């Protein structure tokens, strides 16, 4: 098998991956800021890194995967100005900010579960690690890398010559908060960034600190939590490409200034989802939530759609593209079902060559589009073998199924379990389970509109008896298939 090479955003090269500790990989990925339901852009990031974790574990590594939840400190300009995104949403909904954070954290994990994204080993929250953030700020002050000004604590970018080495934005004129805001009078330099902010009157999310009551800046949480759970130098740090500057540049500066050690060995950044060439995002109002998509498409189709683009490439959203993915995935499932149902014959199939090509693709910076193309080449060869009169021998059929279950199932997460395939849960005649349920939900919606709540409840109860649980929210009705 070829060796794993990962594109390292820091070196701008595909580097041979070897963990700091033999056999063990420490991995941190920036998690969501929980002030709304997750959209397709979130899915692009977390499905991509899910495959990274799955492939590393397939290769035999023990992976300790940490993904944070940002529930304080992320301001509306993504730097040092504006409202806290969660507090602003709480004001809109007239609830406590922690209620917003908890509700959307649950929503996020529900969506990721339906996409088949494995849970991280640790999912720490920013609000649960205020002492750790204060501690790193105190270290930076003691070492002369940070200073207090009117109850705010700022990191002195001038004190850390390596600032901007990840994004390449090392010119001080270019790092003035991305040119977003005017210079604050209490900063020594416009390029300095906040580690701790003084809580203004009416600010709800605040904690006591050595510098008065306030709240942490957005950047410091990741450095503090990554080092707490993974050590001062970690193997892999992932996140969206848009976070290189300022977020990840600031993480590097904080951590390395505090410890004097390299913070991250491999930086990985996924590209964005676009709509007509424009980035999908909540601030632009052009996003579609995963819950909305799940009302029309099976979550596994969405996962397959995402993995057909490389994690470093943009993914352009359209219903036509997702429908094409749906059709392709149904063909793959049909091939797998056909293999399970075939009677043993005497034919053979060179499965080993497909294994090698799939491994090469995934070892080449997790190239899922190439891996998927190899899987479909295999499916074509498999169908050809099944079409021949002699069929496949029992050993060849078992080897073929093991290939599909390993690479399409265990690693990529786009193949249903053997039990689901045998039960035909992907549907017959081109229909999927999601298609059928969407029709039933429309009927239930019509019943509720007519105030026929008895019919609405009857539909809900009948679906529940078949293992389909409905949940009515302000955004509409979502469904979950209960396992086991």
C-alpha cells in the first residue's frame, strides 16, 4: 500500500503523514458556532473530516478526535467588533443565550448523526473552558505577548514575528482585522486581536476574570481546548478555508507564543459550498438547512453528493446535481443487493486491483472523488461478472462484498448495511425511503392545514410503529429512522 500524504496548508505541499506519537493521531477540527440550524456548508466540512478520521482508523491509527462547540465569543464581524452571534440570536428569539446554544448544539448533532458523521471523542464547549482560556491569557501577559487596555486584553501581533505564516498575510497593513473595522483606541496596533473583552452594560454572557467581568475572544478557545485535550503540539488541525485568517493565524500565534513549541504539524482546510458561484452562508442568506434538504433527499445522498468533490475543492449546490447523486447512489446499492442475492457460480473477479487503486486514491490526500470513481468501475466490472452465465464463486462474491463494505461502507459511509440492503430500504423502482416519507409528510401537512389533527396524529403514530420518528419544529417537520 502507498503511504498517506496530506496537503499541509502550512507548507503548501502534500507531505508524508507520520504522527508525532507512533500509532496515535491527535486531531482537532473547528466545530460550529451554534446559533442556527446547520446548513450544507457545515455538512461539507464535517463529512470531509469524518472520512479523514475513518481512513486514519482504517489504516490502524488510534485517533483522538476533538471538535469544539463555540457557544460564546464569536462576534458578528468574525474579529473584535459587533454582537456575540449567540446573544444576538437569543435576543431575536427572546430566550436565554444558553438555551440557544443548547438547542442548536442538539440540532447540529442530530443532523450529523443522520449524515453518518461519527461523533468526536470529545466535544468541548467554549463556555465550559473559561478557566483554561484565562490561564493561557495570563501566560501570554507574563511573557509579554499580551497587554491590558481598559479591561480588554489584546495579543500583540508585533511580539510574534511568525504571525500570518499560515495564511501568508504577514504584511501588517494587510492584517488590520481584515480591513473590516476602524482601529480601536485601546489597541496599541490595529493588527492586535482580542483575547478577552470587557462586558458592556447589558451583555449577558460574562464571567469574572483577573481583569474584570467579561468574556473570551473567539480565537483563544480553540488554542486552549486543543492543548488541554491533545497536548501542546498536535498532529492535525482542520477547519474551513475561510478560517485561515484571522482565526487560525491567531490560534498559532497564541499557542506558540505561550508554549514556545510548534502548535500544529498538519493544517487541513476544506473548501466551501457555493450557490451560483457565491459562497453559501447564513450571513448572505443563500443557505439551505440540512433539515430542509432531508425533507427531500435521503441524508446518505447528501453525503454522497459532498464526497464527489475533493475536500479542498468548492462544491456547487443545485437540486439537479443532488438528484444526479441520488441516481448514482441507487445504482451502487442495486449492485450491492444484486451481489447479495446472486447464487454461487464459478466466475472470478480481480478485486485486489480495485483495492489497490482505492487505497492509492485515499492515501493521496483523501481523494474521495477518485475513490468513488474506482468503486463505480468496480460496480461495472461486478455487474459484468454477474451477467455472465457462470456467475461468481462463493469466495469471489465474499471478496467483492468485503470490498464494498470496507470502502463504500466503513470508510466513505455511502453504502447501507447488509441488513438494510437485504430489506430493500433504498426503495424499489428508483424510489428511496426519503422520497416515500416526503410524500407522507405532505399528506400530514395537508391534514394539519385542514385541522384534521386526528389524521395527523394517526400518520405520526403509524410511522413511529415502523421506526420513523417525526419531530415538529418551527422550521417544519423532520424525521429520523430509529436504529435497532
